[in-house]
């Protein structure tokens, strides 16, 4: 080999060594990070976190409980009496707000006495001895009915009924003073 060829070979070997050293220096930090990543990977557990499992189980139970809830409106939004206020013949407001209450609508005073009752938005006709609203009807007179519940008497007057005063004690609607 001549000196020109030797020089080219020496230069090629020198450039190769310099580039191998430069690549080694550049790849050394990446190699250290790769080694650390492999160590961390050895400690990784596959599956789910126990705390996360507990939270998910709690949320699933709550969803099942909420699914059992029944959504019921207290008042029917399409019911006309929730919008309009009805009045009786004297202009007094008729209140239909307490639908669970017993309300005497009328009394028929004949050979046998009947009472018309509205209870939980249903109309009933009762006589003495009938049971309604957890009690027993014991008396019906022209102004009210009496129901016994758990050894207590409850008096229910006829809705909208006003008892007029005895006209013999009045003079043109005014009381006489002595």
C-alpha cells in the first residue's frame, strides 16, 4: 500500500472512532433513562388500584339505590284546580289542596240518612255503620257526620254549609237588645 491509501485508511478509521465515541456520548443518558424505566417496570402491578375499585363499587351501589327511587309529583301540574281557584255560591274559596282529607259534600236526610263524602279524590255514599278513612260512621245529622277512629270521635261538617240564625230572635236581621 502506498502512503495515500494509508492516509485515507487512517482518516476513515479516525472518523469512525470519533463518530462511535460521539454516538456513545449522546446515547449514554438515554441508556441510563432506559435502565431506570426497566427498573420501574419491574415494580408495576397490572390490574386496578384497590382504592379505585372501592370508589367504583360505592358508585355502583348508589346508582342501583337511585334506580329504586320513585319520582312522584306532589301536585299534578295539569290539574285545573292547581291553576284556578274555585269558589262556592257565596264567593268563598273552595280548597281542594288536601286531597287526603275527608270532606262531606252533602247529606240526604230522608227515611234513611245518606252522606256524600269525598275522600282521596273519590266520592263515596255512606250510611250509619259504614267504614271510611279508617273509621266507622256512627251518626249522620243534617249538618255533620260523626266518625269514630281509634276510640276518638271526629266531627265532619258539610262543606260550605252555613247554619242560619233563628229569625224569630231578630228584627230585620238585627238582634233585639233588652
